[in-house]
């Protein structure tokens, strides 16, 4: 209850909490319950007790929310913007860091994407498209970028299923995806970035 009031902004960061009797009256509970709540929130870093001064809000629990939970409640447009930024950066990094093993994985997912798109298999096509970009993220050799992209992709897959009614859009962008692979194989980070941007521009139109 106290944590909820902090997370909703009722008590802001840096603000001093009311004294115990006021909190007891506000929440309709006893002194021991209030003290236990303050102890738990202090141990978790949300509150800070200054002896002789009072108890202050140290940080908002929303700021400590696990990234996967944060992505689940994200606005889909915000999530898509994050994905777009990530896709350009991982393409750039993959062109520099990729190994032969990475290239083979990316090639296979791209081939699966092409076959599914041409066959009109939407679910399979979206899955292959996501795997293609995840393989590029892994090829970037930046584990944080890769983990962020994987987390975002999980929540975007359902959105893709909602906005795409067939595989025609995937057929139209296949050549750009093939160009992106060529840029990565050629170890050309600038072209990889630009091609990734073209893909995203085509999708957003």
C-alpha cells in the first residue's frame, strides 16, 4: 500500500513521509505494520531513514522495475521506436563483429523468411523475420544490445500478427533484407546501418 503510493507519485522522491501516527491513521493499521513496511521498503532501497530527521523516499519502485516487465506495459509505438533504433545499431555492429558462424545463421533465417513469405505463411514468416534480426543482434557481440532486442521482439511479435494481414509486405522487403546481409558479409557498417534504416522506413510507410 505504501509502495503503491510511492509508485503512483503520491509520495515523490526526496519527500519526507508523514510521522507514524499519521501513516497508521491513513492506512488504518497498527504501528507494527507501518514499521515493518518501512523496514522492508528501506531494505529494498526505496526509503531512507535519517535518525532524528525522518523517513524519505529514496527512489520510485517503477525505476527499479525489471526491463521485461517494463516492456510488457510499454506503449507499442514506444516499443517500436526502441526496436528501430536497436535494429540500425545491431546491423552496424554486426558488420564489424560477425563471424562465419553468425553469417550462416543469418542466411538460414533469411531463407526461411523468403520461403514463408512466398508461401503466404504469416506466422512462420514473422517468426523467421524476428529470428533473422535476433541473429544479427547476436552477431553484434554486444550482449546488452542483443538482450534488449530479444526482449523487445517477444512483445512485438504479437503486434506484428495484429498489423500484418498477409505476407505481401515481407515479400516486398525481402530484397532489402538480402542487401542487409550482403552489407554485413562485406563488413560495411555504414551501408548496413543505411540498409537497416531503409527497411524500417519501408515498413513505417
